[in-house]
C-alpha cells in the first residue's frame, strides 16, 4: 500500500511521469482521510478502511515526524530514506535506520 500526503492532483502529475502504482495493491491519499500521516487520526482511519497488522508493517518515509507518528501508532518496522532528493546530500544524522535505495530491502 502506498500512503501519501500528496494531494491527488500532485500525485497524478507525478504518476504521469513515473507510474509506480502497479507495485501497490492500493494508493491512499491522506487528504481523503482528512488527516496527514503525522497525526494519529490518519493511522486509525487507515486501519479502519484497510486493516493491517502494525507488527508486520514496514513503513518507509523521508519525514521523521511521519515515522514518529507511525511509531506511536505501533508500527514496528520503520525506515527512512537517506537521500530522498538527489539534489541534496545524503542524510547521516537520522533517528531511524535508513536506506539509500529501495533495492536494499528487496
């Protein structure tokens, strides 16, 4: 499942350029849940709509406040992206374990 804070129009533009939706069973836009991923309400609403086991869930995000929220919800496996923007340097000081490329977990 892909969960994003991106607005649907922004997501559509991005997916027109690099469509990765085929890798996911569903795409959930936080705007549709009336709450961003940084808030606990998002995770509760997501759980109600698309049940998942927090102990078996892996969340990868580039925003530590999102990872903090997921941690407090009870999601066990959390990773951050060390270089979410290739025009910036790789981050080395993160509070969560990180990956550089998704192929590191495949």
